[in-house]
């Protein structure tokens, strides 16, 4: 199997995983798939897909400028591939953005609802326009293939004529939005780490984008040449690296000058996560590439050249990630939850990149992006490999690829889809905490304090002597079950529940009913199940004739959705207990403080810290505040 | 402009304001989630009461006079009304969450668990007051101790100053919201034991008290931070275009001249 | 047991469902592409449309099938109907889907007695099919292992499902049967695209693909000679 | 209890003669590798891969095909079940050419291609007459005929082809005479002259066989064996064309319609069709007319595929043409001439895909009083038993007539017809031999033999 086919197979597998993640994201929302939170609303998708993607695609306008404006014709042979990379990069940005936006189907709103003060508005417009420009710049390559179609060849002619204006327009638009991506963060001076936030952030972004553009062209060219076993343009790439040296030096001066003039130098040598990230970023972006590009001995070795360019690319992408979310102070200090992308976020980003790469390979194989098309793609030699018993022949490469790739895609999709944990989706961020049952007739053991110890509760006495109607406490009795406990309905400590047990009524061990024995059949005919539930549902009394004692006053509940155990305790039980205390002498003697909060919450502030719910945060403690203790 | 004044010293933490808010805005019951900031605010809780050093601090949207969120929103889904509230139009929103990033108080919350999520925050009961359903926000109305009150901003500032003047031992001599970030429509009075700096991102700084060049002052509004960059956009656009066209012209001319020279030389040689 | 059940209802179910759906789609698309490639290769693009259409419709409404082997055809058709309707239109399955995958069809579901009876009929049809296969020398001789395995595997969820729904009341037994039920369902899903059950999605294409394959490629014969190194040889 | 009634044939003890044909040259030893290599080359160059890929997935092994296979119904041998035979090839494909199958094989082991398997295929695929009747029954839509075709192609590339077929094609393609029966041109001219005289006697008309007429409407290709054995059919055709005044011609350079390539090799199919094209272009004929022959007609339709350059002529079968002429009233048939009972046998290649089914029946009804149908008939008619080229292998005549042709013999016996019409050279030879060997009364004729008796030629 050829290199390129192996690589494509990997890309298809990633694509399969990404599709599974993408579907989950659109069914269950961002919370289920990402590690984003209210403290870190922007994460990997903005940092890598959008900001990184836009920066990675900068090669398009840089090479176009060199080729068409500065008259450096030697770059002509790589300009098509660079423009294609840019175009696909921007398409990838838009696709990535569709995943990140909460309401992606409203993305066109930017066209009709204007807020020109917003940097994001400007970025959005520029990206849209530049995408169009790139499309028009790349179109001739596609149209070349159809010289016989009159209309298309006409368009081709027009496009070649207006190429220079298009290139100039593209450079203008790129300048704007490459820098405006930096402007986005001007508005959050205290959110970003001081080593990154700067009033000249737009300029820094623009300069670094040009550096990245140059190095990305090197990486893209060498990678694809390696994959297609093709000689790469050593000359041109060497020239690019020499240009990159000056730009990188400028960037280095700019960056440190900015930090020192602003007075942020004190942050440079702290022992903190933010500072480490800064030095890592700078080492990748500037130091490694500079060393390699300046020393001619290293520069002339393809491996080192590749390493330098790759390091630069990683560095500047890391810069975008740092600005986009990693070095936000809510992330670095203990004030918020720590953000690191979930594997679903990573896989979707990887999937978008894979898609762009596959599209890139498609164009390379089918259109004349390079001066000559890669060999052995169009026609297969008329041979069949030697057969031994282990050999499997799946047809010509194209067919075999199709079969293998789709198979890998399906399996990868299935595995990823299976691995997306149901917990993340269904618990809504919380473990279920079942409440233990305690049944009894005359005397019940209630874990009223929820401290693991049972409390004796003279149940019979309440019914016989105090003559409280059961419904007062057992607002909804279950059939033939006269001592329903709180937990029967409030069956989760923190989550809402269902007082009517649908599962029991339908299960074989329970009532073994089907839906239509209680609900009218016309729910099938379009009547909303949720809309008018009372109208289409049979009353409990129709089946359970002996549901309530004759003399009981029952509070009729309008809904079967029950509060969580904690909520119910505060609203219902405590009130009830209070009333009983006022009336009864016996209980007052046995448990004088039954209605006191301190029974359940002996130490309110500490209590929360012990509890699972509140383990995560240390600062900004939030508790459900009980009335002040005396 | 209307405003809300919350006196921390008077709050008893009964959370009546929280309930009232949920009732009037028809918010469903809340469940704690992993993705919440855990200050009690969420897409289903637009106000909350924090327990801080024996005091209760109510948290809600500050309704800045010059709101950063409204300036940031690319489609203008958030905007400042003359009434004083910063309100949200869910029909325009496209879910970019730039408002959440831009807010210096970290207030807007997101429907993370919904497939159709919106940004949620206090809107000062704007619509209900506008429609005449209520005459003041539900939270101030529900407060049993008068710890949080509603009125014209100027009146409330006068009232606040009066309280500080009357009991200088009890109150900290700052009205939070008077100046910070250009002033807000939600004002706080607090006890000397409990400064409220923690509500503001300014105080998330690692090195407290370090003021770097270019960073906005404590009382500086936020929208102008990007305005400068945005104002230079047309110049950058036209300038870049001019430079590029000029370069192109020069390069082309030079090439042409070179060619002519070469041609002339060739001619000579021949 | 509880863990196994949860695994079968959760990750395994999601995996199997995804593999089934996408796998079948893959087969369909690959066959379509193959067909169109064949069309592209052959200069003669015409196919006997009426004949292809007639036979293709014959799969959806197999009336012709009754003329030869009527018993077999009838039982097999009943088995197919039961097999498609019962699992698809049972409320519990809709519930499983909505819990595990996030979408479902709760609005349309069979009433319990109908579903139960249909399940019984399907079980009997399956057993009869198995007996038919076992008793006839002809079918026995051409059957592969998977032909028996499939019948068994397909009937197992029906039996266990029926037992769960109508027979047992004891929780432990119920759990056991339910686990087998879900597990066997999962395995059916997983193996669907890779075995003969793929016919569920490929049948509508088979006549078209056949008709396309009958179109010869003019250079093929000579090219094969070249590949085999027999170029220019006499017959 | 569940035994299959439809396949029960009234039968005492049946002796199955050995189906053994002579092979021209025995291939080299490592047949397995050779087979796989050829298979791979085939998949690479032809369109069969798409069908095989699909068949390996859908094959359900329901045995419904047994109800339509005349060979199986005679032998009751499981090796003759169409599905069993197809599986021989499909299992090879599944193991060596499909992803799922190879993965399965790597994990669990299983099928491996062996010499015995090839030997089995070598016999099995020549037992099949490629009539494709089972296709109509198969609920999975598998074309067993195509699988036979593919397997025979591979076997042919290995050299495992019956000698009879190879000899005739060799003569046709490389021999001096250029036709399968090796008739020299002089002999042809002689026999045509003789036929013209015969026609003169029979009809009193001067009916010519026009040779080498340039620019005629139709260039006529008959299966060459007709010139030797079925002269009356040719006479009938000549009479019809003469009566209707159709301009037609027979090429002297190439006049054979037989194309055994359809039975065993696409290569041969293409080469023979090229010869046909050359002749058609030489004589600048507008349409190609094929005589009474099933496989010749079907293979001629592939002329469209193999035609080099523009302007492929229309291909017409004589039955279609006669039917058209009859409808237009250009020929007249005397409805009183044929009084005996007549039945019609549908050649598989003509009728199976509902192509030429109604036309011959309309012609027969126009001049035969007592026409009975066989059961089953039309598209579902049984094969004569000599399809797929087996008819030309004389060493297996016993097998052909007693096993393959058994079903046909019964069918004909049931109709109690005097004339059995079979408009196909292969069917004629096979049915004639079958009727002889099975002692069925009646006379086998071509359609145009009868037409010759009934045609009215006006001056």
C-alpha cells in the first residue's frame, strides 16, 4: 500500500470518529460533548479551528502577494497549492465554526443584523468575503478542466483577467481579519494572562500570521511531496525560509518589546503554568525555527527544514490556543474550573482537518494544482500481483481504497459512537444518588437527617391518635400502599423525579400494561403526548377503587414531576413537622429540635464542602443558604 | 435610568429574590451541572445569593452603562435600553458566546445542555415592567428587609451616600457600581468587613496591584478598548490596498523597464 | 448481570446500531458506485428496464413467489413481516432508542397484545423455516453454518422478548432473559452489514447491478491477455 | 412432511451418464495460483466485480432455484443445484477478493482454494446450460447464468475448455474457412445453388441467395450449421425475404453467426464480433440480420459494445423481421396448409428477458390451426438442454439427451404435438437428438421451415 493511501486510511478513521462526535454534539448540545463551561465559554474550537485555521491559511495571501504583487515569479509553482490550502483552510474554519456556534443555522444573521462596533462582526464579514475571493482565485484551476464548455471557459477568461485585483483584495481582507482576530481579545484585558494581552494584539496577530503562512507553505509542500513521492522545490522553500528569518526576528522583537514596555516583564520568570506555556510557545515559534533557518548547514537538510517549519507552525497555533482559552485567568487561577478540551472536541477538530486534507488530495489528484500530476494515480499498470494464499485482491487501487476506507470509517464511527459515555449525556453532569428505602407499619425508621442513622417515627400514632389525614404528608398515595415514604416520589437526592411510576406500570413484574390502557389511542393521531395529558389519561381511581381511605382529604397534584429529595424536605416536610410540633406534646418531649435546620445541617458551611456536589470549587463557595441559626 | 441598589448589610439570605425571579421569568428548576460556574448563576438562575464571610451577597447582571457584551455581539442581539436594562434578543443570537467572554463580571450564562441554546442573564424584568405587569423588578419587590431596592440611579446614589454618611463605621466608603467599568445600573453598599472586589474580573489578577501599560483603568468603560482598533479598520483596509497597488505598479514598471533595457541591449548586440 | 445489561443497552447498543446503519448505507452506496462505474466502462448504456423493474418490484411484493414452494414462501414472508414490524414498533424499543441514541418514534407503536402475538407468530415462522431447512436434503446440502446461525440468532430475541413481556414475573429470571434479549439484538445489528442479512438493503439494487454487469467492456478481453502475458498468442 | 413436491419427477431408476468432455490441452500444475490470477485480472478489467460483490452479500441459500433447474430435476444431485454451483465461485470470491470475507478467513480460517475445488468447478460449470431460468426464481436476485459465464471464462483462460468448442472457434477465428463448421466457400456456393433449385421446385419462383451485394438493407448471418443441416430454414427465410422484396445479402468473406464466445470467453466474443463488423462494413449493409438462432442473436446484440468507431447498425433477428413483414402485409401465409398440432419452444437467449416472445407466436397463429403451448412457456420455458455450447460437444450426447434434455422431452410429449418449432440452431440439434433418444414422437422444425410450406408468393 502506498504512503498516501495509508495516510488517507488514517484520515478516514479520524473522520469516522469525528462524525460520531458531531452527531452527538448536534443531538445533545455543547454541554454533553465539550468541556466548555460558563467560566470558559470559548475553547479548543475557537482557539484551533477558527483562529488557528485562519492563521494556518495565511500562506495563501502571503504567497499570492510574493508571486503576483512583488513579482517574484519563482513562487509561481507553489502558488496554486498555497491558494488551495488557504481556500480549504477557510472552508474548514467555517465548518469548525458551525460546530462551535450554539445556533449554527443562524450564521447568516451576520449578513442582515449589523453591529459594526463588534470585532467579531468584522471578522465574520472578512472571512466570508475572503472565502469568496479565494474561491474565485482557485476557480480557474477547476475550470481549466472543461475547455469545451463555452460558459465555463468564458468565466475562466474573466477570472484570469481580474486576478490581480482579486489578489490585492484578498491581501486587504486578510490584513483586516488576521489582525481583527487579535482585536477580539482587546476587550478582555483582565481575562487574558498579562503576557498575552496587549493593546497591539492585532499587530502581533498579523505579523505572526505572515510568519505562519510562510512556514505552513513549507510544511504543506514537503508533506504532500513526501506522500506522493515527488521531488519538492528545495530552492523555493529555502528562499521562503530566508524570508521567514527576518519576519521571525521582527516578531521576536515585537513580542518582547511589547512585554517589556508594558511592564509585564515580571511575569516572564515566574514559576507558573502560564509562564511555562509562554516559553514553550516562544521556543516553538521563534527559537527553534530561527536556529535552523539561520544556519545554512541545517537549513539545507530537508529533515531539519521540515522540523523548523513544523515547529513554527505548532508554535503559532499554540499561540492562538493560548490566547483563545488556555491562558485565560479563569483557567489558570483557582477561581474557575480548569478547561482542557474533551476528546470529542479534539476529534471533531481533527475530523475537520482530515476533511480538508482529503479534499486537498482530491484536488491534487484530479486537477493540475502542481505543474505535473502525481504519477500512478490516473492509470494502473496492466499487472496483477503474485498470488499466495494470504493475498487479497480488492480490485484496482481506487476500488480497493473505497472499500477499505469506508469500512474503516464505519468501524471508527461505531467505536467512537459507543465510547461517548451515556453518563455525560444523561446525568446532566451529576451522579444519581438513590435514597434508601425504609418500610414499616406502626413504626418507621426514617433516615430523616440523611446521616446514615435511622430515626424512629411513630407512624401509627400519627394516623390513629393525631388523626392527620395521610394525604397531608403522603400527598400522593400509591395504590394499597398506605405508608408511602418521601423517597418513593422524591426518589433522587438532587434530581427531579416521576411520581407516577411508568416503568413499574409497564413492566412485566408490575402492572404489565401497555400505554393505551391508560392513555387514549388518539395520541397516535397527532395529539401531543405532552400537550394535554389530563384529557387523554385515565384517572387512577378508575382502576384503583380503594386508592384512598374514605375519610381522607387528598391534595390533588397537577403534575407528576416531583422535586428532588432535598428540595422537597425544605418545602414540604419541614413545614409539616413545624405544625406537628406546635400541636403535639409527645414529640416535643422526644425530639424537641425536630424542625430545626441544625438537625440536618449542623455546620452549614462545612457540610457543603464534604458533599460531593461541592467538592470541586474551593473559592467562591456557594451554598443553599438556610435561615440564619441563632 | 433605573437602577437597583443592594445593601449587603441588610441582606438576611432568605433567597426570596431568587424564588421571585424564577417565578416571574418562568424558569424551570435548576440542577447543578459540571459546566456551571458554581456561583449559583445559571441559565435557569438569573440571580443568586452568595455566602461570603458571614454576609450574603446577591449576584446578578450589572447592567453596565456602557455594556461590553452589547459592544461585542456581532449581530446586536444584546443591547442597552434607555430604561437601564441590557436586554437580549434570542431571535438574532447565533450562539458565538463572545458576550460571555467580553463581560468583565462574567455574568451571561449558557444553555449548555440544550440542542438549541441561548444566552441567559437578568434583564431587570424589562418586558414585564414595560407591559405594566409589575412596577419594579420581582427581586426588589420580594425582598422582605429592603436590602435590595429599585429606583432612579441618581436617587439611589444619593440614598447610598446618605447611608454611608449616617453610619460610617458600618459601611465601606465605596459605592460599587458607581464608577467601575464606566458605571453600572446595579449598585452595592457593603460592610467594612466584606469588600466586593471579588465580583470584578480586575481582581482575578495574579499579581494584585500591578497596573500594566495599556490596561484600562478601574473606572474605564470597556467598549472603547476595541473601538480604537475598529476605527482604524477602514484606514488599514484602504492603506493596504493602496500600498499593494502601488507596489504592483512599481514592480511592473521596473520589470518593463528591465525588459526594454534588455531589448535595447539585445538590439545593440545584434 | 446488571453491568452486562447496562453495557448491552448502552455502549454496545450504540456501537451495533451505528455499525448496522452506516454499514448498510456503505454497502448500498458502494453497490451504487460499482453499478455506475460499470455503466461508465461499458459503451452500451441500455438495460432491459421493464424486466429489471418487474423483478425488482417482485422483491417488495413477492406474489410470484407462491407458485413454486408455496409453504416456504408463505412462512418466509410472515417471518419477514413479523421480524420488521415487531421490534420496530414496540414502545420499549422506542424508549431504548430515545435513551441511548437520542431520537425515537414514540408516536407510533404497536399495542402490547398485537406485538405479543406478532412475536409468537414470528417465532413459529422462524422455527418452521429452520425445520424446513433441516428436513430437506437439498437445503441441507447448500446451507452454510451461517444459514442456521442466523435463523437461531434472529429467533432468540423474539423468544426472550416474549418471555420477558408475557411469561416471567420473577425479577432475576426477567433480568437474565432481558440481558440475552438485548445482547442478541446487538449482535444481530453488528453482523447485519457483513453477512447475508445485508440483503435487506441490497436487494432493490441486485437486478440493476446484474443488468449493468452484463454489459461487456470491449477492451477487457485483450487487456486480460496482456495482464496474463498471453498477448498475441493463438487460441 | 416438508419435502418439496414441485421437484419430484416421475421416475424409476435413472442412470446418470458421466459428464466428461475432452480438453484440448491439460494446464500446468499450479492451477490454484493460475485461477486466482486470472480471476483478479478479470475483476480488474471487466464489470463482473460489481455483481459478484453484491451476490456474495445477498446469497441466502433458500434452494428456490431447484424448482426451475432442468438438470437438477433430472439428476436430483445436490451438485447440480444452481445455488450450489454458484457458491463454488462465490466462495472463491469471498475468500480472496472481498474485504469482509478475507478478514473472516484470517480470524476463523475456513475456505481455501484447492485443486479439487477447481476440478469440481471444471465439471460443474459445464453441466449448467446457462439458460438463466433460475434467475427468475431467485429471491436474492442472483444471476447464476452470469456466474457460469464468469467461471467458464476463467476456466477457458486456464485452458479447461471442451475441445469441441475450442476447435470450432479456432477454425472460425484463425482457420482458412472462417466459420465454425469449416465449410469452404466453394461448398457454400454449391449448396446455395442447390437450394435455389430446390426453392424453384417448391415454389415455382426464382428465389436467389444474393451474395456480396453492396449497400443492401440487410446483411444476413446464419448459424453456419444451418447450411449443412437445416437447409429448409434457410429456404424459408429466403422465400420470405424474396416475397416481401427485402434487399438482403450474404457476405462471402464471413457468413457465420455462431459465436461461442458468449459461452466461454469475452475475448472470443469480441473477436468474432469484430469479424462480423468487418464484413458488415465491407458490404456497407444498413442492418444486421441474424438467422434462427438464440445465442447468435444475443451475442450479436453485443455488437453495439464491440463496434469500433461510429455507426453501429441495428441488429434484427429474422423472427422480428418476419413478424414485421407479416404485420405490414408484405408476406401472406396460407392458414390452411398446416393442420397438424404445433408447439413452440422458446430459446432461452431470445425469450428469457422477455425479448422475442410474442412475435413468433403471432406468426404461428397466422398459419397454424392447432397451436398448443408447453407448460411452462414464454419467459419461463425450460431450456432444451443443450444451451451454453454443450450441444456441440458430441462426446456427452448421452448426458445431454437423457439428463439435460429430459425435462424438454417430457414437455414435448405432454403437448402431443406433431411439429415442434425451435427457432434456434442449438435447440434444433439438441431437441432432435433428445426426441430420438427419449422416443418422443413428432418432427422438429424451424419456424421458417413451416413458413416455407405455407407462404403464398404472388407475382
